């Protein structure tokens, strides 16, 4: 890195060089970072609930022709980032459940976190099993106009008890949950450095 250029040795493209002015930021991630899911390329692994024909895959985009459920167990670790684009032909109403024990149906008495994205707002609730849902807060989001997609990112750190929502790269809200769910960590490969395995 110098005043004119930044140069990286990458695993995916060898040596990469770019003008310094064209670099907005650099982020160094821990070794062992894994992509758990990228897609969709097909509907394999998805549970479509009682109306399976409501979902169609068109050019890598899942499209619902009616109110419909779609679920997939991603086995998220306690610290995760989920990104997707979201749009609606009419009024937006989308429920996104993370860390839930109900991926085969919509269920208000499941555990997990539920983001409710609507016209200009987002709410976050935590499912408490048989005790129902606890409302953790609400915030304003941009309105998803017909033909315009929102780029949504949810960052979860259940170790610290925080969940954050970003829309189009802008932080909308960070929620603190002092009673954050406890998530079983996946088995890590034995060859990770100790600091990452810890």
C-alpha cells in the first residue's frame, strides 16, 4: 500500500493491483470464515410450506405469486451475516426468521428472532417458545417501491447479544438483547488456528 496503489496477493485471482483512490475500505476477516449458503440456484433444500407452487425461481431470484412460506435451516453460528435483496410488486410485508426451530412452517410459538419488514418499517421480535413473541423494537426503513429492491443485511452477534439491520449499506438499527438465544456452535475444522477456534 502506497500513495498511488494498493496491491494484494489473493487466493482467487493471484496478484491484484488497483489505484489507491479507487479503494474505499479494506476489511480483514478471521481465517476460517465460511459462506454457509449462496444462491438460490434451485429450490433444493428449501421447504415451501402448504403452498409449494407459490414459489418460482426466475434468473436466480425467488418470486412468490401469493402469500407463501419458504424456509431453510442454515445452521447459523452465533455470529453471522445474512444478506439478500428484497422487493415487492405492491406493498411489502416480509417475515425473516433467524435461529428459529421452525423452518418447515410459519410459527409464532417457535424460538428464534423474527424481523418483520413492512412499508417503511422493520420490527424485531424474539420467539420464546410456548411463551410467544417478545417485541425488541421497531425502526424506519426506506420504502420498497415497485421495481426497486432493497439490499438487506442482518448482522447477528448472539455472544454479545446484538442484532443489527442495514438497508442499502446504511445502518438502520442495532438491537441489544440481554437474554440472547444460546446457539450451539458448529464443529470447526481441526486445522484452524487456535485464536479462530476459540
